[in-house]
């Protein structure tokens, strides 16, 4: 029996997220074979009058390629994939897999080759700025295990999260966008955290189902050299095949001058990737009412209700602060009382306490108003 929620998701992705128009080309890229959703996306693309193209990949095969990677070979791979991507009007990236640690033993220098070639030339230079794109996960038993849920319960959770009314969420975000656009100083406090920075002059961008599914964040970036203080992240943070915990970063004039974690040596090697890796490229506030707890999947974790993420590395063109890096690492702090609480101030005014917005114009973003 086909699950009708899959067709609803496919319809939303084609018609709302990437807004595929007649005659437009969409690349559907699937890491991990998920025939049901890929087939549904193909049908919806045709129904919209578009031309679907499908690229199937596998994490284990990807690992085998990366373990032997040489720069010359990956430059050719990047040229091939860039040629395909440059002909697309839209992109849907479907990610799934049985092991989030499939890349754990790939050497850092091999991962850097990928970032410098395919990551840069295909995604940062073409896909992100030049196509209508959306990326998402697909539920499986591995994700359910990470979420500490049964597979059936996780599937129900997944479709609640991914098929909610994102147009309603989009309208509810307008007041927060407006407030952030006129804010200079931000202060964030909480257990192990006292951080200040400026967002003056950097646009705030709402994310409500058009680039990520699930979605639910408003992001900007700090003025590059304005970040001072300390932050302690209270969620596990997978990156490059390893799950970091108890991450604590100290900033001086925008730069990470001290970083500790459950593997301090490993995290500092990541921050030494390039100059921009020790500066922040994104600050975002998460508001998805259905996502409450981390599951070591950043597409979900960065949208957690009552959370924010503070991201070392590459900034986005839409919220440009001049920072460039091969790293873009969304690390999450949850400020609800069950995670220790915390406060966010804009220009010395408390706007969110313990994960709930406390000024009238933002109460529409509290979870009971978004479901």
C-alpha cells in the first residue's frame, strides 16, 4: 500500500519548495536509494510540466571514492557534475542512509579535496546561488534509532514535521525578520554561554520550507569581527563522520581562540582547515514546533523549537558578512527549560526566554501558534 503522505510531500517539494514551472529542468539527487519518494517526485515534476533528471548515489560507494581521492580526479568529477548542475533550473537533494558515521575514517585531507572541488564548484558556485533548491532527509530505521523512537512512530513524526503548513510559518516569521533587520547588538546567555555580537546591516532571511525540509529558522550572520565571549553547545554535533559533544568555543574579536570538546584535538584540526573556519558565518533562531529533541541530523536539529545555532565557517550570500571557508558547521544550543534555559536579547531588550518569545509581536512564533 502506498503511503499518501509521500505524494503530499512530493507535491509540496515540486510546487512549493522549488516552484517548478513548465519547461524547467529539475535534478533529483538521492544519496541512498529511496524509490518511493524519487518516483513520486518524478511524477509531480512531469505533472508540473517540468523535466526531471535523476542522479542516484550511495554513501558506501562515496566513501570508497573518497578514501582514494586525488585532487586531479575530483576536479574532473567536479567538472562533470558542474556541467550537469549548470543546466538545471531546480535541485532536490534527498539524503538517506543507514549509518551517519560512514565517513568517519576518511582522512581530513581527502575530505578537503572534496570540499575544494565538488563542494565548491558544484554546490557553492552553482547550485546554491543559481538554482531553486531544497534538501531533505527520508525516514528509515537508522534515523528512528537516533531519535530514540520506533520506526513507525518516527515516520509519523517525520511527516508531521515535513508536511506542516509552511506558508503559515512563513507569514509568522515576518515580524522576526523585521526586528532582526533593525537590530544592532545581540546578547545570548545561558549555562556556559555569555556571547555578544552585532548583526547590524546584515539581512535576516526566513526559511519556511523552500530550501530545507523540515524547515523553521530565521538566519542572519554576525558582523565578522564583532563576536566576543563564550558559547557552550548542549546538543551532539556530527561533523565529518564524528559526533562531537560538550563543545565550548571562546571568541575574541570574531575569532575562535579556544575550542574544546570530547575530542579537542580533532575539533581544532577542523577549525584549522582555513582562515574562515575560526569565524562565524551564520546565526539562526529555530522555531519548528514539532522538533523538540536532537537526533544527530542537522537538517532536523537546527530547526528545534526554542533553539539557536551559531555556525563556524562559510556565510551565505543572502546574509553576507565576508567570511569564506570550506567549513559550514551548524552547531545547536537549545534554550528550553528542559535543556537548561537561556535568554536572547536584541539591543538590550529580552526577546526570548527559555525558548519562548516574550514580546507580543513575536508570540505568533511560539509552538502552539504554528501547529
